[in-house]
C-alpha cells in the first residue's frame, strides 16, 4: 500500500484520545483500517494543561492504532478544539488589472488573502478560511470563478482562528513522539464532512458535537458554513 493512500486523524479530547487510520480509495471514499484510543489525562476543556502526561496518552493511542491497523504511523492530521476558538464571516475583494479580464487561480488566492486582512487578537492565528460564495462583477452565487470574464472578484468566507500557543502546544505534543503533522482542522468542521451529505448542507443543518469537556458546533446554510464555535461545557 502506498503511504500516500494512508490518512491518520488524531484528536486530543478531554476524556479520551482517538486515532483513526484510513486508506483512501480510488472512488474518493476512505476505508477505516483501525481505531486506537487511550484515556485522556493532562487535558482540561479540550486544551493541554499537563504536557508530559498528555504526550504519554497520545503515544498510547497511537500505539493502539498501529496494532489494530498493522500500520506504522508517521504523520497525522490533528483535530483542534477549545474555548479559545473564534470565528467570523468576512468578504474579500480584488480588482483585475485593466489589461486582463479573465479570472485565474491567483485571483482566487488573492481574494482569500484579502478576506483575512482583518484585525484579530495578536496572540491568535488563522485556522481556516472556508469559502461561502463568489461574486463576479456583482453576479452572486458563482461556484467557480476561474476562467470567467470580469473585472471585480469578491468572495465571502467563514474564518476560524484561535490562540496560537494553544494550537502549537497540541502540534508540539504530537511532534515530540515524533510524528509529522500534515495539517490541523477544526474538529466540528471535520465531523460535518462525515455526518452531513451535500443535500443536507444545502437544506441547512446544525452539527453539535458534545464531548467530555467542550461542546462544538458548526452551522450550514445554503451549503456553506455560516457559524461555528466552541462552548467549554
């Protein structure tokens, strides 16, 4: 099995640590090869308060997942939660130069960067910029603007951010094992990708993830994320 086909998700929860090993299939689905778990210690309200103890628990969960999946884990995607996570909606805008009227990939990236040019607390870092919709020259509801003709590209994003050091504590806890970190993802957003169909997202849906120390949520309206957050309960 090619290592590129493997994906490992890891979540450091308040009551347990969970590691899921999956294999990507050609049709885009994922086959679960094994699930490892360990009781969580050194974690309160979804955040690490005892680094060494939490790291030992993560190691136990990783070893359990390796035994059950018969896979040597080298890298993981980390689920992030905690009451420090915040979110808001914002619109980005770019104007194409006068000598060009076709929107390209760089314009799409630039409008995403523009949407994040807002003031967040100095100690915070961005986690996600999730696209809601594009607008080309005032035309709403554009799904993919690349290749379209226009002079003004706008885009609405749902932006999620959190305290940098608390996010880094979780990343460092995993890297000390040592494991590579492929990326971090806001936990309820990841859960929504599994439990909701696109039709349900289009109709409107609220996902509530009640954990041992936090309650996470993400709200979809017209197929896009409109609100998300964490309650330390």
